[in-house]
C-alpha cells in the first residue's frame, strides 16, 4: 500500500472498521513497525493505539463469553429462559 492509498474512508470521512482491523492485524504480523503502518495509512499513532486497544478488548469479550459478544449471550440466555 502506498501513502496515496491512505486509510479508506466513508463519505462522511470516517475510516471503515475493516480498515482499522487490517491495520491492527498488520501490526501483529510484525513485518512493519507501527510508525510505518501509520504513515502509510495516514493516521496518528495515538489513533492506531486506540484501535488496537478496542480490538483487543473486543477479542477478550468474545473469548470470555464462549465465542459470543455479551449481547449475543444475553439474547441466548433470554431465549432459553422463555422456552
């Protein structure tokens, strides 16, 4: 990806969630430094670290609820209770 590609944005100027995930996963591969990833995508390192923190928090929530988000688990429990 070249600098001109930058981060993919929606019409409102927000970066698509998929591109945030791609940036975080790219950092986990360890082939580039975080500085390189941020420069190529046109984002601040502080922004990247926010994305990574949210990614890890979401993964932890998913894993701690049996492979479901907390809301999915709540719905499942409600359905079982109503049956």
